[in-house]
């Protein structure tokens, strides 16, 4: 199957199967392939990919709580600031993949301990490696986010090749002071990605409601401009 | 060739591109596939992709200057703050050359979306807040937009490699859109996120490092430094 056909099949998960999980060895192999093939500025990879396995039920619920709270907070603020006149007032069902899945990957910024020998020599001649300093984490968060995007896309491709479904969520508080209950997230959270075998896809809900044809992306020429 | 081997053996940072210009159709094909297969929160795709073609050398010179200036600024700030005791004295990083000399250069920027699709318009009508539609929220959602740009870039990379094209990325540039506009790049409306150059490689960075005998020193962190099993 071509890469295009493979990625065209990717759909957001409504529910994962809870009684069937990809083998641990398979996930390890897919993470290795992704780590191996994802490039990074100055070869630092200034992010963590925390992996929560099938048994980490409470930990995943804490992460899900972050998304739900952030969504609610955004809607409330929009009303306060006059952008909206009401809130939806219910939990987005399409966040359920964060809570119930086989594996959850939680990405957060990482302050790097040391450069590799090549960049160590560059630093000695005056190159500045911002990835080594906590005070620069926020300033380079955008680059870390792009690199996490590269990582998860490669991971997606390798997962899809094995028949493993994936979904993403980027709705959560960015302020790390709101993450005191999640000890492994010490710096800026960046993305959640879930993995498993789909029981139901989001598109099936929309299809059932007769809405699938309305959920379209912008036209290519709204996004891509030939100057 | 499988996807892992394609990425592992074919994607390398380009030092210098050949003068040969790839057919525009190959680029358009890869872009269309990337657009089609890249997901986006609420299907907004809150970013813009500007493409600088073979005839835009003056503009690419300016983009290269924005990269070099940022690099210099970062080094100078580090010395000012006592994090370093010297700079590289303004010597341009030779591995930014791909930004200046290439057949095609793509720049990603944030984008304020004018409208939601019909599904999300109905969600908005019932109280969903679409932050992608407001100028004042562009910086708030910047992280999310950057992740999506990374996903697009990775997908584009696969399609370009399958079309036997090379590409390189750059994320070192002045972030302030006003500086871009002041340089005459007046179509830039939001802060930049990423640059990708595309063409046929004449020489890769790794060949330079190999020549200097330092290729083995330029490795990534160990997997268990990045991937943590709880």
C-alpha cells in the first residue's frame, strides 16, 4: 500500500477496543523506528515522549482531566470576553481516546543534559545551544512542537503499517504550573497521542448523524499560496 | 522500498542543491497529497504555506538573511546573559545555504481562519469556541499550529522522497513578522514557523562531516533519554 493510501485511512478514534492491545514488543519497535528516522535541530530532540501502557488507567484519567478542564475553561473565557453567548457545557466525547486506549504518548519539552561531541565542539567555538537551558524552554517551544509533529507523523505511518490506529489531542493547558499532579511533566506539555485498535471511529458518529460531508478541510488554495 | 528504509537512507540535510529544477508538477503532487492526508484540529489547518519558486532569488536571499541574523542574535544574547563567553563572530552557518540556493523554498506561517466548515459552524452556534478564527488567539494556539505544521512537513517529506526529491528544514529565523514585512516580504501576515527547501541534492551535509572525519560524533540522544516508559 502506498504512503498516501495508508495515511488516507487514518481516522480519529471514538472508542478503542479495551480487550485487545498491540503487543508491547511491537510498540517498542515502532517507537524505535520513529526515534531513528525523526530529525532534530542540532540532534538534540528537546522533548520527552512519555509512554503510558495499558495498565496506567488512573494516570490516563489525570491526563484526560487536563483536556476536559482546558476545553471548559476556553469556552467560559470566550463567553466572559464576549466572543460567545453560551458554552456547550458537556464533555467532548472525542477526547475519550485519551482516557481509554492501549497506549498514551504524552509529549513535553525537555531540557537537554548535553550536546553530542560534534555540537560540543561547535559550542566551544561560540555556537549557542538553547536546548540546554531551562530559561529557553518557552522560547524554543515552537521548534519543539514542530519536531513533535514530525515524530508523531512518522509514528503514525509506522503504526498504520501494523494495523494500529492512532489519534491526537492538543487541547490541554500549556501552563506547566497547572500540571503539579503529573510529576513527569516538568516543562511545557506539547501533545497527546493515543494508540490501539479502533472499536469505533469519530467519522462513524458523524455518518450516523448525516454530518460527515460537512466536516471538510479548507480548500488547498486557502492554505497553500504559490507566490 | 519500505517507509522506514526510505526515511532512513534517503532523507538527509542538503548542503548544496543542483541547478536542475524539478518539474513543478512533482511539487504540486506532493503538496496536494500532504494537504489531503494531514489532519488538523477542527479541520481548520490554521497555517499558511508560501511557496517561493525558482525565480524568487531576491526573496530567498532575504529569507537566508533572516536565518543568519537570528543565529547571530541568539549567540550575542547568550554572551550578554553570561551563558557563553564568545560568539562565532557572525560567520554564517554553511548549512543554511539550502535556504538561499534551491529550486523551491516553502515557508509556513500561522493563519487566521475566516470561516469554520459547516459542521464546526454548528458547534460554534451551540457554544464551541473556535480560537483559530481570532487574530488575538494566534499566539495562544501557536504551539498547536506548530505541531500540525510538523505533521504536514513529515507527510510532505515522504511524498517528496517518493518523487525522488530532496528536502531540508530550517527553524532558525527571526520570529517577528514585522521584521519580515520590513524586508519587503509584505505578504507575510503572521509569525513564521518553519522553512523547507526542495530540490535535487548535489551535496549533503553528512558528506561534509564525513570528509572532516566527524560524522560519527553527530548523533542523536539515546532512545531512552527521549522515550520514557512510565
